[in-house]
């Protein structure tokens, strides 16, 4: 079990996480998943994949854009259209 503690500036023991949102079809694009990984105030990695590929694929695509070779370890629903994918 991981021990999480608030240090006053961050949560000790935490890992990276992608927030993945579902976006419905538009006139020019089909349904898709869009993932965002924020690594600081000036660093965001974003990627989109078709709906059929799912939220995990979107999270992996965002990590790949940032050059990270991460393995997903968790996926939790925030609401029906949003997931948190942990690495």
C-alpha cells in the first residue's frame, strides 16, 4: 500500500496522472478521447484518439508526446465523460 502525505507543497507518494475527457462528434470530427497531462505551469502534454480506442489509449498517447514511457496503473471515473488514468 502506498502512503500518501501532504508535504505543504505536494502529495508525497503520488504519481503522474492524465485527465481524459470524452468529446462527442462535430461536423468535422468523430467522437474522441482527449488526454491532458500537466507537468508544471508551462508544460502540458495533450493527445486525442478516436472513441473506439478508449481513454487508456489517449492517456498513453499524451505521455508519448512528452517522451515518457509510462505504464497505466489505474483508471478512475470522475464523471460519465471524464477519467483519471494513473501511471
